C-alpha cells in the first residue's frame, strides 16, 4: 500500500490514507486527486528514501554486499587474497541470518569499487550510477502498462 496525506484546508486534512499501486500510479507530481475531489500528497517514509542523512560527526554507513559474498568454508582463501593484494576497508563477516555465508563489508564506495574490479565483478544497478538499458520490447511493454493504467 502507498500512503497519501489529505491536504490542509480540506475535510479530513492531515489524515493519512492507503491506496493501491494502481491508484498511486494516477498521482501527478506526488499529488493524488481523490474520487470526491480532495487532493492528497504522497507520504515518503524515511526508510523508503534512497538517500540517507548522516548525522554530523557520525561515520558514513558501511556497504554490505551479498553479491560478493561466499561460503564460510572459503574464508581462508578470500582472506589470503585480500591481504596479498593489499585491500584495506574490506572485511569478511558471517551473515547474521545465514552464518555459513560470508558477506563482504566495505568501508567506502571506492573500496567496494576497487575490490569488485579485482573480483571481475560489475555493478549494473542503475540506482548506483550505472545506466539502465531498455530494448525495444521492454519499452513497448512499459508503454502498454502506462496506457492500461491511464485508460
């Protein structure tokens, strides 16, 4: 469900309502016109925002990667490789939910990028700065979906 807050000066002002994905897609610039004509503004919970605010004086959040992770039985091999290649800011820790799997913890984006390159890995996630590539078929499917939602 997606949350919207009824705008000031209207009946029920300040009340938060939940709407479906389809209804949320009808919003324009974060505002949704309700069936009775009132308007509501999209509510973004802090946990849903892509950027996080770092308090003054606090350390930046560490980057944790499952994609670069490996089984616990291989930790000696990966630790020896990390030391031999002089990687700093890279730590191997057991996954809190699956201790037999080791996660890679990076102290910075630069450390992560350098270690990923060493491992011959690439970050193709468009949220992290890589380009999202859509072919003709995906573009056509996206247009069809938007058309169905707005008809």
